[in-house]
C-alpha cells in the first residue's frame, strides 16, 4: 500500500509539474505575442535611430545608417536645387518654405542626440507596466499610414509633373528618356517627403502616444477615487494613489525634458510651411499657379495644420486630466473632513494642492492648452498678412 501511495504521489507531482510547465509556456507565448503586436512602433524608432539598445541586431543598425544617409542625400539635393532656382521676387515665402526643411532636419538631429534618454524612458514605461495607448492595432495602422505618405505624395506629384520640363530635378540637364524621368522625379519626391513632413509626423506621433498613455493612467486614478466611498478612501488609499501619481509625474518630467525642444521646432517648422502656402496664395490668385504647385501646397498645408492641431490637442489633454484628478480628490477628502476626524490626512491634501499645475510645454514658450491651437493659427494668419503687405 505504501509503495502504491508513493507512486500515486509521484504521478501527481509529475502532473503538477507538467501543468506548471504548460502555464509558463502559455505566459511566455502570450508575452511574445504582445511584443510582436507592439513591436512595429519600436522597429520604426530603431530604424530612425531614435532608440538604440545595447544588444541591438545588426540589421537595425544598418537600416538606421541607411536612413541617415538617405536623409542627408535628400536634404543636400533639396538645398542644391533650391539655390540653383531661387526666385528673388518670392524671397519671403521661399525662405519660409525652405526653413521648414532645415528645422525638420534639426528635429531629427535633436531626437538622435536624446536616444539614450528615449531608450531609458521606454524602459521605465515597461517597468512601470504602463501600456502605450491607443491599442496596438490602431498604433500600427497609424504607422502604416505614416510610412505610406511619401509614396502617396510621390505618386500625386509625379502624375502632374512628368510632362513638364522639371529641370530642377535634373540640375538643369535634359533627360529625354520617359522612364528615367519618371524614376528620378518619383524617387526625389519620396526622399523629400521623408524629410518633411514624415519626420515631424513620426516625432509628434511618438510624443502623442506617450502623452495619451500618461493621461490614461491619470484618468484611471481618477476613476478609482470616484468609485471609492469617503469611508473607504482612508489614509492608506490616499498614500497609494499619491505614490502612483508621483511615478507618473517623474515620467512626465522625463517626457518634457526629451521632447520639449524637438516638438517646439516641429511646430515652428509646420507654422513656417503654413505661412509659406498662405503667403503665396495672397501674392497671386490661386488660378494663376500651375497644377504642380497647387497639389504640393495643398498637401503641405494639410499636413502642417493637422500636425499642429493633433499635437496640441492631445498634449493639452494631460492638464485637463490632472485638473479633474484634483477635483475628484478634493471632493472625496472634503466629504471625509465633514464626517470623520482626519486631521492627519490634511497634510497630504495640502501637499497635493500646493504643488504647481503641471502643463506640458514646447521649450517653455508654448504651453499646451486647448486654446493654444487657436492662438497659433490666429497669429500665423495675422503675421503672414502683415509680412506680405
């Protein structure tokens, strides 16, 4: 009987070990599948050189160097052709248009300089178990749209350019072969669009995703507080909430430190592009311009204003979430003050409400609030009209 019971115990132990092994495998598979779903954003960041891990695969390093070389080639080619075909009579709008490309390259350079900080920030997100919102499917969809913009732009512009002489694409030379002309014009349009607006869009997308994630975490804290009754929301619960908020505050300080300058130059770049398009529209009637300029201007103006509006709208959502958090926290602690003796809890409340309001800014010049977008667009139109007059 003892031998039989021992054998049964061994069987049970073996079954338990198998179950544990299968559960661990399922966890690993689930984690790996989650990594694969979320990997597209990090792949883009590695390819652009914004993130560099210690044991990064060599293919990502090579692709990052290729992207850098293409960026340098596109910028150099753009400036050579710009100087060759510079028009003095349109100096104001031309300088604004070309300055937007310079600032976009500067945005990319600043992000490269801060890639160690960006890598550390994303590691902190992982360790804090903060999910980067929105869902992986939406993020991947946005990245696919972003990656397709240069090709869509090239197809649109090449379709209306291939019949023109377009000597600026060939440095003043004459290329008679139809397919070679199409290839050169299409390739250059892709490279130009990789610089502007693609870099600005990608930097703004990463910034907005991080802001949405922090805003979502603040909203979660607010929801937890609102679900607790005043009796349950005791000192322990308050300490737990404030500790979590302190971790979020450190993340927000890191985001502000990393993205403040790049986002500022990205917004200025987009404003200059919008100003250039508006300025040219004011100098001549819309019908006086050729179809190529109309397509190019409509494309750049749409992307510039969309980038500014989306960045400011999403970043300003954080200050709204913080304000709502304080309001709900105040309501719960005020109810406890009316019905309970909570003298020791007033210190926490005083400390929370004495801290300055946290608002994301661009280089401490632009504060991201909902009203900022309207103020920027109004300033842009006003000063463009004054300069053109």
